[in-house]
C-alpha cells in the first residue's frame, strides 16, 4: 500500500514541475521577436536542404567565398525538426521547438535539483533565478535543445543508481544529442566528474552501472556522420583564437549588461552557502569560470545551478509546508501560462532584418559578390543570396578559408579597418550594411561606391569603378 506521505511528495513534485515548465514557456514568450536571430535562417535553410536532397551537407553549399569548404554541420537533426515545424506552423513552429527546449532544460534541471536536495520546494525556488540567468541565451537555435539533453542526461545518470532503465537510456540520449549539437561530449565528461565527486564524498548508492552508462554514452557520441570527430571539433571551436576573440557569444561577458545581474547573484549565493552538493557545486563553478572566458558557457551554469544551490538551501533552511508549496506552484503556473498566452509568437518583420533591401537587390540583380553584415548572412542564405559570410563561423575558420579574417579586417575588428583592400581582394560588387553603421558612412563618402538603396534598417551600395581603386582612409571614419 502506498503511504500517504509518499503520494503527497509526488503531488508536490508534479505541481512544482508544472510551475517550472510554465515559467520556462513564459521566459521563451518574453523574448518576442528576438527569438528569431540571424543564425535561425541558415539553420532553417539547412533543414530544407537535407529534406530536399536526403543527405547531410559536409561541404559549404551556400556562400560565394568558401564554396565546397569542409563543414561540420553538427546540428542537422535540430535543423530538420525546425524546417518541418516551419513548414507546418511558420514562426509558431519555431516558438514551439524553442519553448520545448527551454521547458525541458528547466524541467530536468528541477528534477535533478529535487533528487539531489530532497526538496521540491527549494528546487522550485531556484528555478526563477536559473531562468533569469538563462534568458539571454534563449533563441531559435539548436543550443537550447542541447541544454535539455545535458540536464536530462545528468538526471538519468543520477537516477541510474536505483533504476536500470535509466542507465540504458543514457547512451540512447547521448547518440541523439550528438546529432543535435556538438556539445554532446559534455555529458560523459560531466558525468565522470559527478560520479567521482559522489564517490569521494561517500554518497550512498554510487553503482557500477552508472559508470557503465557514462562509458556507453562516450561510445554513443560517435554515432553521428563525423564519428568521434565531434570531440575534436568541439575542442577546436572552443579554443580557436579567431573564434573566442571575435565572435560575440564566445567573448567574455560584459558586466555592464543587465543580464549578468542574475548570473552574478546566483554565483555569489552559491559561494556564500556553506553546505551543499559537492559534485554540482564543482560542475557549476567550472561552468561559471568557463563562462567568464566565453559567455556562452554561462547557459550551462544557469541550468546546473539549481542542483548545486537547492541542496545547500535545503540543508540551511527548513522548507515551506506542503500547502504553501502547492499554492505557490499553482500561482506560478497560472502566472506563467497567462504570460505565455498573452505574448505574440515570434516574427521577423520589423525585427531589424534587411527584408526590403534584399528584395531590392534581388529585383535589381545585385546579388553577386555581396559583402554583407555578419549577422545578416543567414538571412541572405534564407533568401537564396550567396553571402560573403554568415553565422557558420566554425566553417569559415576551421576550413582555413581566410574569410573570417578578411571580414574582421574590413570591419576593423581588433585592427585598423581596411575595407578597400578586402573588397579588391574578393572583387566585391555589392555591399549590404546596417544604415547606421560606420561602414555605411564611409562608403557614402567614397566615390568608388554608389548608394542605391536605403531604409531604416539597411543600406545597399553598388561599385561604380573596378576593384582596386583608392578610396578614403577608413580608419578616420570608424
């Protein structure tokens, strides 16, 4: 016979889990138009490409600067899902896929925290801080779903100490993860850290099948079109100077940004709490330190933090009663669902993409040898225009194409700008830039270029003379 206390605990956990999912959907809805980013477009195009040609691209089929360059399209499975949902539901489909990723990441983060702390109430209390820390990273891109795989994998690994089926699920999840995002090696790596810390802390119940599940997951990460190359790819991307020194999400965080407030609050709280879960304190601290080098790793810190903080809070403070916990969960669920329903789905019209400018370029035949703003490269791919560069920075850098370096040289990133030299080298005929950029001002004063289109978002320039002519000093304009 099931004890009433056990049943009440299950009900409280279920209510708290529902509240976490509702808050996660509300956080996704709050992103609005920013959910759709420049990279979203090329991800959609890749998904359509795979569905149409029934093969996964291993060489660049989109740009005019690096055609045929080796490309590790490691997110192909997410891209297929996105393309299918786009065909069926448009931007609502993108919202569903992204919201599902955020909700699953938050849900498994909560379940992991509840298991490690024994307190659903304190695990629920950690969820808003975790979601606030995660908010800046929510977008219609594969990394969001990858975060859900990370938290689900760690939860299954912890659950495997009691459940054999959980251990069996570990390599299956790792194999799927390896075809959604190249972060799959994080699972086995973090798993070994977690189990080793648990064993050293003499945590009851660490069993051989957990280590076996982690080892099987390591092997399962090789079940993708590039095999175990996913490990080398992840290491190269995360350590290449051209990536971590020039791409925004790989840079160190800007401490003037308001999104850092919940992250810093979470880190300080974790430091101040004297007791807690040694394994997840170690993992969360490692993710936070990695995030100080490259801010994208702070998303990992955000989803690991509840499992590190909830045990410390539960050990330090007595939790609320069941009635208070249930009432709080129901209120948060209602608030989360209300915020979700009242928010419009994501849309890119009016979101800063050069829609009218690209339509003009297509209409006037100005689509050859285009030099474009980095963030808009994905949108050009979506519209069928070959970009100079786009968000597939790993492909441009690791293939040795030199495109990323030339883009940085033209824009004056970490060096004086030399747009004329880059335009001459590549034979650029058309330039597409934000209308308020320094490059737009420079070209408007350069007799070698003629402004042919301008609106509030973008400006288009066409070359008036042959490549190699002298212009102004770009450094004086920048």
